[in-house]
C-alpha cells in the first residue's frame, strides 16, 4: 500500500460519505466545539427547563433586581439591625418627645422620646419574620392538603372543598380581633399561627387545580402504567410541575401578610409592647400626627416600601413562570 500523503492544514477533509469538503483552520476548530441550538435551547439543541428559562428572564428584569435588592437589605437589617442603628429601640427620653431630626436620630423622636430611626430599623425584624414564617407555613400546609385532594379526589376532595369554603367566609381582620384578643404572648408566633390558620385555603385551591392539571399529562399516565407508586408519582412527576403557581401566589401573599401583621398590631391584637413593630409605632404616633408627623411617616413609609417590594417580586416571578407570556 502506498503511504497516503499528509493532508495540509486547512485543505481537504473527508466527509465520510465518499466526498470531500474545504475546511479552514478556524472552521475546523469551530466544528470541534459543542454545537449550540437556536434561541430557547441549551447545548446541542436541548431545550431549557422551565426553571432555567425563568431564572434567565428574572436576571434580565429590572423590576426583579430592584425588588430583590430591597428585600435583601431588609433581611440584612432584620438579622443584624445593630449594623446600621446604634442604641436600643426601647431606650426613650421624655425630654426629647416629638423632637425633630438630631445627631444620632435622623428621623427624630416619637411621642415617648424614642429614637424613630432605631425603632424603624428594628421594626423590620418582626415584619420580615412574620411574613416569611407565615408564608412558609401557609405554602406547606396548603400545598400538602390541596395536592392530596387534587390527586386522590373523591370524598377527600369534597370534604376539603367544603372546609375551605368555611374558612373563606371568615373575615381576616375580624377573625384576628376575635382569636388574638385572648392571647397575651408578646412573640410573633401567635400572629404567625393565625395567618397560617386562615391563609392555607387559598394556597390549597391553587395547589389542587395545578395537581389536577398535571396528573392528566401523558408522562404521569406512563409512570402509572409502569407501576410507579402514588408517592413516587406525586413527588417525582407531579410536584415539580405543579409547584410554580404555588410559588407565585405565596410570593405575592408574603407582602400581604406583612401588611396584615401591621394592621393587627395597629389595632392592638397583633404584636404588643415591648415588642418593636411598625404597626405598633404607627398606632402610637397617630395621636401626634399634627405635631410630630415624622414619627408616623417613617415607619409607615418603611412598611409601604416592604410590601411594595414583595408584591413587585411576586409579579416578576409570575411573569417569568407563566409560559403564556413567552
């Protein structure tokens, strides 16, 4: 056999189909790279998942980025309020009552001579704690009950539907006035428990509808035909595809729970002194709104900004997880 001549770089390359093609050096390197598919796909043309696609959209959404920065700052001051506020929020001086801004007190003093800036910073801890814990409890309880009802149906579904109807008929603020008026604890847990008690029916309805839709898909029917157990079908096939609407509703509801905590504290049945809460400060500053409006405006502004940030975050997550908007 003859020795085949060496092929010069960038000249001729066999196609494997009885032909040849011209390849430049740069083109040859390009062919060695991992091929990428069109827009909306990953390497080798594989389609991106819903979550990776949603995260890609969220990173490009300025509303999400702005609201996430505000929320991260709120979480930071909730964990370490002393990092930006010196002194104790319970230290007051009646000689400074209703005074305006001063060194060390840029927001002035309230009717009891307490530093409004320090109390506003420390008040974020109660609001964020109540909002996060209530949302987590509501999402877990509502998702489990609603998901089981939607999957198994029958009597369990009928009973849960009637129970949720009863809870929907209870006014939230009136229920808080009745249930929390007998609680003497100064911690956040009675308020969190009340919100979970009255908040789970909404999430359960969302989870039930999502599970009913997901269990009708072909991949669920195939898993059932292959002998997969109910628990495996629920955890491996239905839950990952039904959790998106629950996350969206829970994220938006988080801001609502923070506002509800402030409302109940304002009415005197939520958090109680010596706890530090924006609702307590707004209630205490209301009689002095003519003489010292700053004592009310700063905690009220912090509350409004927090609720707005969580609602904006929920809207951005909803837009990213909604396939109809793509």
